């Protein structure tokens, strides 16, 4: 006391601000708890059969070893003329006003601009309640008007003790931020002891492990201070007024006080520590209408007693690590419930939290719209309008897909991947879930190219030994080529029907399929001409053979391009590179085919009168070369259409 007085006498009262601020914050906890007791007492009086909730744990956390709170609640009775009989009501009222005075004290010392207004409001409340007299201490009657004047948080009407406490608390938080003289592992600290630093560092280490998963959302600022024997750590979580977490560390015991406007999220928070060994009080609803837009909020207290400092640090780290998973939790739950039921949505969020994935990345990528985009692009027509995803994929299938969406969003943003790449990965994941119509179109293209390659190979085989082909082999070649061409026609008809439907299924790759089908037609014609012509060795045969061999290579290169495009639908750079390189090989092969076609023409035009080729063979040679070269033109057209589609998909 003497040191306090001398410091104030020297005009250096500001040196005492840390201690005063600590006492003010402790008074804030006490005032709120006492107002809660009065609210609970009134509720108990109105409904005596309702079991009361003990406040012992919260009283200890607020530094109140025994304040008669439980007795006041248990004794509450509703009076016939209105109001309540509550044991010690006057004493509690006086204590609340004294706590408010303690909260205002550091603001007055610091010269806060609002201190005078706070003092005026407090004086008005003291007058209204007759505070400061012995009479108030013996009052056990509380009128409805007095209860409202003490505990109401609704603005727009008469002032109340609760409103004054809320406004003072905000002012104290501002003062606390201004007074922070030291930062420990990123936490602003106020009046802490050296022994507190490892505990703060443990909490902040856990926070740092998952902080990146906030993805730009405000929140997670941490302050720490000492209040008597306790280290108090507070994290703002986000921007919601009633969403607060406070950890009080006293020796090897840690008490976590958590408030939330969403009951489901509060239960979710508790579930994250199911294996931590903490004991939690039942969820209690608080009626503070002025907080969070007038909504009630829920409060829960957890207590963990460690065996040693290492175990205590582990618990503090776990609390810090899990805070990020509370931000926008309800928004994420509602987003997931667009596709699955509520229990599944909550289970997905719990799994994402335990896997250090979270849900903020999913929301940052658009939430439901990210999935809707994937459905539009990779599941056209497969999800009926208005149908929930779990009714199409099944509950487990939908849950697996959404779990991957959460993972891809979070890991992708954390790694700095582009939004387009992440969306592509989500589309690819949905495609793997029940088959992408675009992949089906590419599968049609691959089947078309398989037929084209078989026909091109057959033509090349004939040209390797044109004189050795028997009549039966010629007939078999014509018949087989015709069957393959008809098979290709049936495939493309089905693809065109799907692409022209109301959803335009796979239409992006239809030009590739059309060009591949045209190449099949040209190769079928070449097979017919090769089987019908009676070619004999001559100057025109070698370039014709080169032309056919080049056509086979073009088919193989285009197969490679389409296969890489199918694998690269998620936007993987190596697959896109393979696609573009194979497309380039096809276009180069088409240019070589043009040159070989010219050599065939030159060889035919250079034939003399004694050349063994007759007129029919000459015509067949030219037509065969034209058909093969025309097939390579169609392959190049298919390759360029594929290139345009791939580049369009990769465009920003």
C-alpha cells in the first residue's frame, strides 16, 4: 500500500497501470459472473423445477473462492406482487457496482477520454440502487426493473450495469493493447512473470501450427497477463462479440472458458479434446441479449490438471492448435449441408480439424460454389436438378469427395497454388467419384484413334509386301475395315447425342472426336484402295510406304496426347506438357505426310512408258496416297482442337 501511495504522490500513477489493469480485468470476470448468478436466480424463481447449474468452477476461474452465488440461485423465489426474493441480492448488487468501479480505475489513471463518461454512468447506477449504504447489503428483494437495470444488454433504452461493463471491457482491451510492453512468441503480454513465458510459448506454438489455415480471415490475436497467481491467456478467435476463449493457468492446472452463440460449435469444440483428459462442465445458455445481435450464447468451462509442465504445455498447445477450426465453423457446416446431412457435415469438419486441414480454405475457394462448379464441369447431367450429392454418390461417396474438397482447398491455398488449379483438382476428384463426361468423350476419342491406328497399320502392312497379298486376304481386309468404320460411326453418334443434350455433356472435346472419326473414314477408304489395287514394285511405292508408316506414327502420337489430356484434367503441369508435346509431334507428322504425298505424286508423274504400273494402278496409287494424307490432315485437325481445349482450360 505504501509503495502504491508514494508512486501516485510522485505523479507516476501510470507505472501502476499494469497491476490496475490486471485487477480491472479480474473485476470484469467477477461482475459478469455475479450478473449471471442474478439471471440464473430469476430463471430458477420462474421455473423452480428446472435444475440449477452450479457456478463453482466458474467462480474459481474468476478468483471467487466463495461468494454465495449457488446459495443465491437456490434460494430464489418469485414474489406474488412481482419481483424476486434472492438471498444476498443487495450484496451482489453492491459487489457488481464495486467491480465496475475497479474496471474504471485504470482508465481514469491512464487519462482515457471516455473515463469521465464511465464515471457519470456509474454514479447514476449507484444512486438508482442506493449503493454505498448499509441498507443495500441487507436487501434480499430484487424487482423486475432492478434486474433489467443490472443485467440487460439491450441498447436503446435505459442504461444498465451490463452495458457499462461491456463498454468498459472494450476500453480496457484497447488500453491493454496499448500497454503491451513485451511480445512473447507473437502474443502481447502485460505484467507477466518470467515463468509464464514457456506456457505462453506453448500456446502460441500450437496456434502457429495451424495459423496459416485462417487464409486472410481476421482473428487469432492473443494477449496474456498475470492476475494474482494465475496466468491468463485470451484469444479473440474471430470478430464475433460472444465468441471468446480464455485460458487461466494456475500452477499445473489450466481452466478453459469458452463462449459461443452456436451450441453445435461449442459441442464441436469440446469434442476436439475428447482424448485430452480435460473435464468439461455442461453447456449453459446465457441471456445477454445485446451480444451478437441480441442472440443468447453458450458457455462451457474445461479444467485440465497436468502431471508435469510438459503435459501442461501439450494441453496449451492443443488448445492453440484447434482455435482456427472454430472460425467460420457454422458457415462451413451450412455449406457442407448443401450436399450431405448435418451429422455428416459435422463429422467432416471434425476430421478436417484433426487432420490439420480445416475448412477456411474451402470457404475461401467459394464454399458450395466450388462444388457446384465441379458438378457443372465434370458431372453434367449426372446430378439431377435439386438432388443432394449424397443421394447421387451415396453418403460415404459424397463424404469422401467432400473430404477431398476440404483437403485440396486447404493444401492448395497453403502451397500457393492458383485458384484455377485448385478448381481443376476438385473437378478431377469429382470425375473420379462417378466418372466425368468429358473423360468419357476423351475415351471415345481414344477408341476412335485405336480403330484408326489398326486401319493405318493394316494399310502399312499391305504396302510392305503389296505383291504377296492373296485374294482372300484382300477380302478380309476390306471386310474388317468396313466393320471397324461402322463401329467408329456408332461410337461418335452416341457422343454427339450426349454433347447436343440440354447440358452439353462433354461438348468441349466433341471437335476432337469428330476429327478422329473423319480420320477413321479416310483410313477405311485407304484400306479399301490398298486391298483393291494391284500394286507392283516401282518408284512410287517407297514414298507411299513412308506415307503409311508416318500415318501410323501420327495415330500413336495423338493417342499419347489424348491419354495425357485425360490424366491432366486436374491441371497437373507435367500432364499438360506431355499433351502439348504429343500434339506438336502429330502436327510435325502431318507435315511429313504432306511431303511424302508430294513424293508419291512426283514419282507417278515421272513414270515412263515402260513402267510396270498400268493406268488402274496409277489411279489407285494416287488415290491411296490422297486418302492416307487426308487421314493425317484429320489427325492434325483433332490434335489442334485438343490443343485449343487444353489451353482454354488452363487460361487464367
